[in-house]
C-alpha cells in the first residue's frame, strides 16, 4: 500500500484499509489523524491529471472528490 498526499495536511501519509463490516474503503492520515470514507467504488477520470483515479470521500463535515494520483480535490 503506497502512501498518498493527505487532502487535509498535504503530507505524504494518507493510506487506506477496507472496513470489514461495511466493506467500504476508509482513508486515514498518519500525520494529522484525518479520516474519511470512500462513498462508492467507482473511480472517475480526474480533470487535473486525466488519470482514472478520482474518488468520492466523505468526512464528518464534507463530501468531495479526491484524486489519489495528483491529490486534487473538488466539490461534488
């Protein structure tokens, strides 16, 4: 599992695991303790890098698009 750039603190310490109960992917940051859940398993093409690596993440306050390739974020 490679580390990714955290959408909150911008450190290279964001990683994922599969939740056994819900089977949804959970993301967490080792640097700032940020947590978000992936709301579906569909990846879309990112407008920024054009890779098919954009996913929906939801935290306690927001739901947004995040690209695991280039770390770009955008509103839903």
